[in-house]
C-alpha cells in the first residue's frame, strides 16, 4: 500500500549508489536510498558513506540506541500526559527516531537548529530541559526555552517558515566568517510551501551554509506525499541548484553519514544541501488526529517492519553488544527521563496573567505598556484575582 | 487519599466525549499510564491512560454516556505520598496558587479555582455571574489581593443567588424568547432552575417546569448539559442526542430518499433448490470451514445477474450530468453493528470465486461486528444487499445506499405451501425486494435483473444459461 509509482517508498534495495547529486536534473526514475544498515540489522557496506561513520565506535552505537529509545519514551509519556489532560496537544514522533537522532547527534554545539514542532528528539540532543520541552504544549508559555542557550530556535508551528529563519541565520554566519551551520527541519508537506521554496532560492543564491533536512514521513496530516510531488522530494532541490541526498530515514547511521556530508560541505563554503530522510510517521499527526480515518492499517504494518529502533537493536545483537546490562541501563535511563519529564510537567507553575506581556518586544513599547496598564486595572477590578482569571479574564 | 480524574479535552477545543468502554473495574489495581478506558471524541477513538498508580474506587460514568470535559469520570485510591494532581484543584500544594492563600479552606470546592489547564478548557459549572466587584468598591489599580476574602460572598452562595453586595437582584439569565414564553405561561423565571451553559434558563427548562408544576429538587435534575438518554424512572419519554453513526445514517437516508426517485419491486421465489445446493456445497472439500448461507448464493446471483443488467451497477453523477456505469462490482452488505447501521463493501466482488466470496462475506461481517471496519471499506460501493430475512422479515422497501442505483433486500426463507409440479407442496420460499433509482434504471431493466436473480435462486443451474 505504501508503495507507489513514484518510488517514494523506503523499501528499496540496500546498497544503492546514493552518491551526492549535483544540480543536474535527475528525472523521476528514482534514485536508491543511502542505506548502511538493512532492516534486519545487517551492516551494508557503501564505498562512499562508510567513510563518514568509520569513527563510530561500539560505545557510540550503543549510545545512539539509548537516545533513540529515550526519545521514544519521551514521546509515549507526552502522549499519555495529553490524554490525562496535562498537555493540550502533542505531535508524536514515533517512527522518526533515527532521522532525529542520526542528524541531531551529528551537529556541533555552535550549529543552530530551526525545527518544526515534531523535532523533540533533536531538541533532546541539543540538551533541552525536559520541562521546557513541554511548556508550550501545556499552554504555559509562548516559547519553551531560550534559543541561544541550546542553539535551537523554539519549534515553528507555521509550516515551513523556519527554513527562512535558517537561511537568514546562515547568511549571518557568512557575514561573521564563522564555520558553523544552520540546520532546518521540515516535513514532506512543507516542500509545497512558498516559504521553503523561497528559502532554497536564497540559500542557493548566497551559497549560505544551511542544511535543509526534509523528514519525509509520507503524510502531511492526511495528504499522502505522492499527491504532493510527482518526483522524489530530493529531486526538487536540483531545480534550485542545491545538491541533494536521499537517505533511509530509519537507518540512524545512514542519516548520520548524510548529515555529516552536508555539514562538511557547508563548513567548507560549499553552500546548502538538501537531505530527504525517507521515514514514516507511525502515530497520528497530533494527539487530536485519527490516522485510521485516512490511511491503511497495512501501510503501518509494512513500516513497523522497518522500525528504526529494532534495526539498531538488531545491529547491536549481531555485534554481540545487545547485552541484558545494556538493555537494563537504557530502560532505566528512559524511565528516569520519563519520570523527570512528568514531574516537571505536572509541577510547572501556572503563568501569571501579566506574563503575556513579557517577551513581546525586547525594548519598551508605549502601545504595549498602555495595554498592560489597562489589563492590570481590569484584573484589579476583581475581588479574587484567581477567580477573575479563570472565570472571565481568560475569555 | 482519593484522587479524581476529570475528562480532559482530548482534541483541540472539544467540549465532550463519549465513554465507549471501561478497561478496568472498581477494585482493580492500576499502574501509571495503564489504559483504563476507551473514549470517542468528535475526532477519534482514543485510549485513556491512567494518570495515577492506585486502586479504582469508583467509575462515575457508564459506557455509552457522553461526558462533558471537566467532569470527574473515575476516582482512585492512591498512596498519600503521590504528588499533587491537576485533578485536585484544592490540593494545598498545588502550584501556581500563590495568591489564593487567604481564601484557602473557606470557599466551597466548586468555587475554588479550577486549574485552567490546558486539557480542561473552559471551567464547567461556573457560577451564573463572574465574581467581579463593582469598580466603585476598589480603587482603580488597587491591589486586589489585599482585600480580605470576606468581602467576596459570591463563593459561599449557590450559583443562582446573586451576590448580596451588588445591589438589587439581577434577573435570572435567559433569552428573550424564553422570557416571553415564561411570561405567557405566568411563570416567574426566578423559580426555574437553568440547565443551560452557566445556568442559562432554556426553553426546555420552562416547559419542564410547566409539566411538573414545580421545581424538582436539585439532586434529581440532570446536571447542566449532562448526557440525556439515561431515562429517570417514571419518565414518559427518553431523549437521545442524535450523533455518531445515527446522525450519519439519517443524513445519508434523507439525501438518498429525496434525491433518487425510488421504485421497488417484489418477487417471491421457491428457493428449495438453492437450499439443497447449499447443503451439497457444505459437504464439498472446497467449502469446508467456510460459512455458507443463503446470502452467499444470493450475492453470487446478484453478481451474475449484473453482468446481463449492468445499468443496475451504476451511478447518477448529477454534477457532471453523466451516468457512470461501473465495470466492476463493489458489493455492499448492510450490517447491523453495535454502533449502528454500516454498509461495508467487498471490493471487486465480481472477480471472486464462490469460495472467495464466502470468505469475504464472513470476514466483512466479523469486522463490522467488531466495529473495526476501515473507512476505505465503507466507501466506493456500487450496489448493496440487505438481509432483512435474518430478522424474520419477508419484504420491505429498502432505501438506496447514497450514490448507488440498486439495493436488494432478502427476505426470510420460510416453509410454505407452494405450487410445485402442478401440485401444492411444502417448499422453501423467499421474497426478494429490489429498490432502484428510477432516474437511470427503467422498470424493464429493474424487472429483468430481479427476474434473473430469482431464476438463479429458484434453479441455480440457470446460471449456465447466463454466463
């Protein structure tokens, strides 16, 4: 069911050529995915991309496995918190762990991430505070964290808008003469947005050090990717003169290799790269969505067989690394993270009514001051400020 | 300590959800995040994970009840050291209640601040009026928190009672047409309890008041906006909200009945040979383990007859002013499911052998009964069969599944005296009822199709003359 005429499916044979494609048009014949680990856990050798993960030790492989397991646990816990009325909404990342950890773990701390709302795993890699991760989804603040503290902007809700921010930031890096990189994450649906196309035009024109990381999870809410594009998404980049890579998004090593290729090019002044990570959103679009209304259960089954975490586990098993001790340690870390996050979520102090005026402008603004003054007087007209807010002030 | 779990807003801005089933019973020990219930919102069926580890003390709502967001649905007995819960607005350690300290313990629970949490959306059951103090009593900009809580009597009185310090009593909350109705009936609205949002007195409240001539005690009245449908003892009518599958069915039936001019024909057939064939097939190895019923053969008869009468397998496309004749058959089967009527269809049924068809029919029925029919199986049907015979009914006027040109109702198979080889004999007889869309099927095609189906069921060997 997931297979379609344009070859968007990720089930292609391992070991394809996968070389970086230049601006030359590639047609819609479809190019093979870069894959370094087959779904059964078999390490597939690749003449070009092997070099980019040659330095990954067994220990690092175990820690990639741990991170993927932990972010899945974060995701499950946050979904439960939403069902329990503790979060207003949550966008699950189930199935996209390899794409997020493989790329997120390849970044330097001085690189800057501009993500969509689903890259909670990338945020985990950046070291986000677990409570901050949930702040916005609890309706507690308009932004969860200080972007400069972890060099990751707060998640963008507007589809694709963050690609413009990334390109602009990357042009700033050029002006600074630095070798850091702006990395922007967006979905398959976002490639149809004007913002993303404009961002790619500018990035190409200025040869800005930006990585366009497109997580093709096959569904733009209920719209399948084959309706969005009659060619592979990676091939759209050629139209902008941006080289692209098409990678098995459920293969953490392949994602890592591709991200490193793109980062290296950007740091050396080679300009932008477009990465299409072919994966699958195994859960709903958000907790308010019911995917069974628009997609076939068989499709989910097909992709469950390519689960990114089982794949690393199988690789570790082949290498004799998947010991009960490792599993216990990973499980304990995941439990501890989930506990800490739940505690942070339910223990989060409610915002004060006047907090809404904070962080609107960085400098004083008379118009805003006036509104603030009026609102304070309005609140003061209630006997019980608490009742006032919940009863009427909030409306 | 007892903790309540209030129904959260499970989507974005939903006000209610239906409890489909409880996965736990009173007395069960549950762990954190264990699935305790299945709930249907306007958007999806979702599972509710338990917010506590503990023992189930009480399930407040029955399956099938539509519950307002914010209402308690289950209570837990949890260990005392469990952390503060959002469902416990009165928990003294609840975060964010810094300025509520002076009033703590003096206000009745209902009047205390609900955590304006996320999941709970708007506060339910708030008092009829906001706890707003007239401006004259507080200097503008004065620190409200410094006012002693005793100046706020509103929290200590029933919701309908206006606060004493606001001067004359405000008239009861209602709408002009309802005020007019009350006036015409000579009713003082102040005596009528309001069940609408925030205590609003609705037309139904006034009518209820007129019927009973008095105000029923508070406890006997359904809570504001609570699910109707659960009849109180002695009530003379039960009101069930129109929703879900019922709503969908109603819309589909109205649209079908009033856009496609229906014509219905009946044919009563001696199906004894069909029943004998069924008995024979059940003995053959190819059909061992398969469920064979008169429906199986009737479905096959319809598929054979459609080849000779393709206009019955078509669609009136009013928008494009075209008649679409399908060169395939997606055979719909009306199914009574726990959630109501659905018509899943078997895709490309015309390409199936009889054993495949029997398997598909059994699978379809099982899936439908389990409520697991996929949306794709409910759309794209080209013709339907409804088996009213299972209810012991002979004939009726089926309404077309919207967009389809024909529907066949199978009656019950009865032993009846019937003409057989020139004499009266006891035979197995069934009545077929065929409705068709008279815009695109004439009486001639409809009749020929029905006659073909009847001929096959009366003598299955007739298929040899038709294929």
